[in-house]
C-alpha cells in the first residue's frame, strides 16, 4: 500500500465530490440550451457557481470556471496584460515575484517573448517570503509611479516551500499606484483563511483576480476557477460563445462544477480543524526526520507556512534519487526541482532564496493532506535514513556544459 505524501500535487477525490459528479453526469443537457433539459443543466451549473462563490466569499458572477489552475493563471496574466495594453500601450511591464509557480513564470515569459512585456522580478528572502521593498520598487517604475505597469502577480503561499506571503502589504502597494494584482491561491485554498471579498476590501481595490483549482482540495482534476472582480477588465483567451461574461467561451462542465462546489464547501468547513491536525503531523515529521537524519534542514518559514508542507534539504543527496529510493519502498513524495530531458534542474525557489545549485537540487517536498495519518509520518521517518544513505552514495547529478 502506497504512503501518499504528495498532496500539494493533487489530493484524493473526496467521495462526496465523486457522488456529486456521478449524479450530475447522469443528467443530459447543454447548459446553454433553452429547452428543459438544457435549463436543468443550467440550474445545476449556476447553483454550483453560487456554492463555490460562497466558499470563496465572492459574488457568483465573479466566478469563471476554467480547466484548472494553469488556465486560470494564463487567463489572468494574459487577459489583464492585453486589456491594459489596449487601453494604454505604455503599460508594458509585469511585476512577477521570483519563486512563482511555473504556470505563472511560463505565461509571463511568453508575454515577454511574444507580446513585448517587460518583466520585473522582486526577490525572496532566505525564508521564501517576498521582499516588499523590491516589490514596491518594481511597481514604482515610470512617472508617475506605476504608470508603465500593466499588472502584478504573486502566490498567496509558495507552492514549493510553503511560506505564506505578505499578501496584504503587497496588495496595498498595488492599490497605491493603480496596478491590478492577480493572486495565485491554488495551493492556499482550503488550507488557510481565504475571502476574496475581504481581500478586495483590505487591498483598497488592488486585487483584480484570484486563481483556484479543484484537485488541490479533493475535487476532480480538469476544473478550476478564476475569480474576476466585477470592476476588472480582462481580454478573453478563448472565444466562441460568450459564456461567463465573455471571459471564457465554451460548453461548461456541469458535473465537474458540481463536484468542485461540494469539495470546496467541505474543505472550508474542515479547514480550521484540519490545519491544527496537519500542523501537528508536519511538526512531528520534521522532528522525526531531524532525529533520523541530523543533516536534514527545513526550508521556508518555520512558522508562517502551509500546515501540511514540510520542504526538506538533504545535503549531498540528489532530490530525484531520494524520491526514487522512497518510491521503491512505497512512499510517494515530490521534489523541489523540475526535470528536463531527464537531467534535474535546481529548484528555482531555493535559488531565489539564496541557496546554491547543489542545495537547490537536494530537496524533497513532503505534503500532508486530509487522508494523512501518524502512521504515514512514521513510515516516512522510518524510510528516510536508508534512502538518504543510498542517494548520498549515488552523488549529485551535473548538467553537461
């Protein structure tokens, strides 16, 4: 039996969400059709939108269903950039915090390569937290301040090391210079307090859009949402039917929406108790790993972090080697590095935090979730010493020059 400790990648489907999907998929009808079957599908779709909006504390009309977090992020960044460029061609800069998810990095770099965007990269401190002075400097470009900035984007919590970001201060800095902010909450939703309305009120209007995804909270893969403020203007990525305020055309997936809504309601209802439980499990895991492997260290802020995240460095051992050694004994975890052509790259997050390339290759991301138990933690702690010894003997991979 697999000990699954990779909940930040995806979580097991909740039985209640599966049941909602099965029930909804048994009905026929396109929600854009005007006959009775179509309108029945429309009613279920809009009820699901209302339920998700309640979980996110936003207006239902602000919820735009997408295929997942990646599409939501792309719609936010490209849609805001294009709409701001159309209104004022001098707004060509995008402020992107270093250490963002690759959906953000790749979308921003695409805009740079194909649309003439100028990217500005405020950094992270040694704990993985956004450097606010660099953020404010990046927003201040142009005269008057912010005049050449199209948008800014940041994570609510770092998806690798788990550090919670200074969202309130960053939003206020955007509001002061009139720059719309996109907030990537894909990894935060269901794990920390989240209110789009409250964030908007607290930001002075700086927050324009927020991304979430179902499969991170026990919903199905293949559906996410972009919350788009009523007063925000975005250019659509997909055209063809004008659905969802014209921001995302296409036949909407009623069954996935129903399952997403159920998963969101349950995640929000359980959040506080689960955060307490997962924090205790995570702390026990970190303590156990440090006792079993004294060289291991915890990355990210030790306190202000996602409750189920333990991002660990194992000096002298390749993270991918550790992952494979653990997988052989039935323990599933992730690494902090991306692989291209079979050659592991160092974690861009650890590099942004000031670590060297070897340190940025020597990491595991262990993430707990709803089904995690103390037995899972014990299994990881028992397996890690042998895995570390074997991985350290294998040595560090080197990219050919």
